[in-house]
């Protein structure tokens, strides 16, 4: 049965593909990351843990109390890996002399602790791998980028995941993207690659294409981290896995000094809904106001929505949480399709999903009685690679 | 053919009938960035050929003016035949140099790496003249100050492992610039052993020319027409070419030279420190003056450093162009003038060496020597 009553992506199976049982590969970063669908969670960590498939999923926890939450969840779900995100990714600017940092307990960061000790502290806290506490790397700060990789390469251990949070403009100029490829390819460890931007790091077609090229060219093992649906494209391009957030702030990193302002329109807080058949995320407000004005709303038959209209959710906390649960399930559905396929066939499967998504537009247009604009990223994903 | 006596002021030394200025017309100059490489230029092989091309005279024209057959001229230029003294004297008169200039005329001229900013429409004859001008100038300057040794080093981008911006930071370190602005870029380059001259390049539709001869330091000729705002960026761009490139310059290499110049003049870390949130035009003036870059370049820095988003960057550019500020910028900068050569000449004069002797060493008549190397620039 299709998930929606109006559209159907013919290439997206309606049920998840069962995966073989799998233990948490503690201490083996590359094995642990590979072929799992990771979810970047904040306030929704408990909901997400309850919904994901233990055999091929994992959670990154973000926030002040993430260590405590992760410890609780490990007790509750021993077969799911839980990793806490280092605070430096959100609050420290990396430079050549201080690429890594850990909280100093007084609201600041300690940059003097040796990297090895920083990583040991994470493992002692229960993390199944050690994610480098890398600060954000400003656009063009090549020295900081190289310092991160060189310092990590000095570590003789298998539990290291090198976090590389780059300003999104690294993707805006070809020589900068080329340099990222060259530098990352010197890494001995797998890399959690993410981009910082106040809005969507991969919003422009230039950046989306550059990201594709980067993922396809880096051969040391990439986890596309804190990303949107481009994470699935990354898997198709050869990434080990992706870590996608159920809501916008977990699908990107805000620059360290970004000032955030609450929306003027409370309705803008209504949840963004992932529509897996369309490979698209749309805020429920937008669907209410622009899509289903004169046509009946589309119904969703996922476990969370249970046949209710996809555009029904507003800004209240319970409704937002319901939207995020819907998204976790939708991510799992897409992930199952890709990760349940041998690596060599993933690009073809993804191309099929993209074609199927493009086919949903005429279906929706017929229902709405007006033309729809195809998003830029879907267009780029449909482009041939290599 | 009657070639009028050559006037040796730099702006007038081309025979009017054959001038490149006439060939190209007086189109509106636009700053554009296309480099040529040695592959595009036919490098003159002898002093005679270099001088002739620099004067904008073809073999046919010179043959007609001197009564020497073109075939003979061609053989002399290629070094297979030599003239007698009388014929050298005729040639010297027509090309406006002392006959002593042709002593050793068959010595090959060094092939220099040449980089410059030109329009796509710049004809090949103009490109050849540029190369000839540069080769002659370098030889003449060396006759005054000796072979220049430079403290600059060449750098390799290692197939993308280094960026041009990163190399710019390395060069800043090599030149001990610290984190601050380059107060006088011309003086800095001259201290580093670079020969800098302001040169009449407008008619050739180029902003600047640079070369790094294999046996001495770089030479940069900066167009006299280039406004102060653009002059520093242009020189830094040429410096980028000189330290980064040694092959055919591509469009990508032009962008690399731009990236080099931007980072060299105003390093990204300093941009982030000095930037004012949501700046007004007046907020940018002090930054422009302090770092010596145009408003247009400053706004581009803000964009490249993630301090302006797409919409803001577009808005600034519309503002600059709609108000004419991109042509005539407010808070203008003072031009920087080369001094090293004039100072070297003054030192030589102080030791009793006459201008006539210096001119002879440079294979020039004294009038042309004075006009070329001793004129005050604005």
C-alpha cells in the first residue's frame, strides 16, 4: 500500500527491507558507521530511539544533557549505537593552532588538552566511538583544515571519527572544494563531514553539485553528517552513511556566532514534513497555505499519521513532535531502500527513486489543478555523475 | 617608406601610421582577466627583432624604410647573417637607437614567462609587442641596476592541495608582513627585488604585464591609466601569477591570481575581525583606506568570507553600479609610484655617471632614456 493517497513513487517500496541482526561495533569507527542510517536528534531523542530499526540505525545526540540522555538510552536499547556530539562543533572556531576544544566547565572551551585525552574522555562517557571535538572551519582556512587531519592522523587507534565542520562557502568555489577533497583523502580515519550555514548549506545548485562531487571523490569513508535529503544522494555517491535530522536545526550546523531570531509568524514553527515519495521536505504551513487551498489535502498512512492529512500539524509541542516522528519513520523508509541494496547498486536505486519522485509532480499537479515547481536539489540528483 | 623620426616619450614612441593604438581604436577599457602564455606569444629571438616589434614596425615596413630586403632582415633577425657597420647604422636610425645597441645583436633574448590582463579581442600583434616591450625593458633596467635578485619564491599548488589564498598567506609570511595592511605595495615589491614601472598600456587594452625571467627577478609594468583603487589589486594579481604559475595561463589561473591578490591585500582573518555588521557605505571607507582596496573588492571580500549573503552582495553591487561608484569611487586612494629605478639612477649620477652613459648602456638615446625612466609619475 502506498504511503499517500494522492501520489506514489513507483520505485520506493512501501515496506522496509529487513536487515540481518547486528551488534554495536564498539571501538571500530568505520564498521560502526557503515551502512547504518543515523539520526541527529535533540529534544526528539527518545521518540527517535523508539522508532528506528536497531539492525541498521543509530542516533547522534545533540545538546547540553546529551551524555545523560545517551546513557539512559543505552540501557534501554542496547542494540542501538548512541553517540554524543562534541560541543566544539557548535561553539568553537577552529584555527591552525587550536583545531579542537572541549568545554572547560566555565562556559568556555579548553584548547590545551591533548586530542588523545579529549577522545578518551568521550569513550569513558560511553560513546562507542570517539568523534573529534573539531571547531568550525572558516571558509578558506586551509591551515585549520589541514591541522585537523594531520592531528587525527597522528592517532593510532580505530575508534576515531574525524568531525570536519566546514563553512558552506567551501562548496561555492571550485578550488576550495578541490582542496577539501585533496586534504580529506589524506585522512587515515573516517570523516563526519558537515557544513555550516545560517540557512540551508546546500541550498544552491552550485553547492549541491559541489557536494556531490566531493562525496564521490573522497575515498577514505565519509559520514554525511547533519544533512538533509542530500544525505541519501551522498550514500548513492559512495558515502558510508548519512546522519539526517528530523527537523531543520539538526540538518545543519549554525555558524558559531550566528544570531538566531524567532520567526515572526508562529505558524512557521509548524513542523516540516518529509514526503519520501517526492524526496522533499515541506513545512505543513506551506502545504496548508499554498498547496491544498482549493484541493483536499493529501493523506499519509505512515504509523504516526494513520491516514490523517499530511498538512494537519501546527506549532504546538505535541504536534511538532508528531511531525518529527513522521520524519524519522520516513527517513528510515528511504534508508532501508538504499542501505538494503549492495553498494554497487545504490547509485542506480537512487536514480530510480529520483525518477519516481519526478513522476509524483504530475500526479500532484493533477490533484491540485496547477503546475508545481520542481526543487533545485531534485533536479541536481537527477543529473548523471562521473 | 618614410618613417617619421621616432619620438621617445613613452606615450609617443610608436610610429603613428603603424601604431597599435590605431589598430585597436579607442574602445572603452574594461578590466578583464585573461592571461596569455608563452605559447600564445611569438618570442623574438634577437635584439633586432625585439626592438622592431616593440616599435610596432613590420619587417616589410622596415625593409621599405631602409632599402634592405625583407629576406635579408629576416636572416639577420634569425642570426644566420650579420650586417656591416653601415647597414646597422641605417637600422639604428630608423628604429631610434644608438648604433652601439646592436653590438652583440645576435645574442638571443631570454624567453620570459609573461602574464597580463588583456581583452579577448587584443590582437596577436599587440601581444607580441607586449612581450617585446617587456623583454627590452628588463634588459634595459638590468643595464642600470644589474640583474635583480628577488627574495620571492615560486610556489606549487600541488594539484589543488594548496589554494592560491593559502599561498598568499605564505608569501605574506615570507615577506614578514605580519597581519597588517600592506601600506605601500610598490615599495614592498621593490624591496623584494621586483622591478615595477608605470607604463602606457591603455592602448593595448591591458591593466598590467608581469614577467619572471629565468635569470633574475620579476618585472611588473602597471598601466598608467589604472586608477589607484585598482592599481594595488592589479599588482597583487600579477604577483600571484609570478609566484604561482609557470605554464599556459588558463581562466582558472586568472581566478587563482585574483584569489591570491584578495588574500594578500586583505587576509580573510582580518576581514572577519574588521567587518562591521550590516555596514553602511560610510562604515566601509575606513576599511578601504586602511587596507588599500576598492569598495568593489572589499564587498567581494565580505561575500567570500561569508559576511554578506547572496542578496546583500547583489544589493551592494547594484548600488555601486547605479550610482557610478564602480567607476569613480568615493574616498579615493593615493596612487603608489615606483621609486627604486629613479633612486638607482640618482645614485649613479651622484657617483659621476652621466645620463648619456646610462642611456648608452641601456641601448637608448638619452632623450628616450630620460622619458622612459626618469619622468615623474602622478
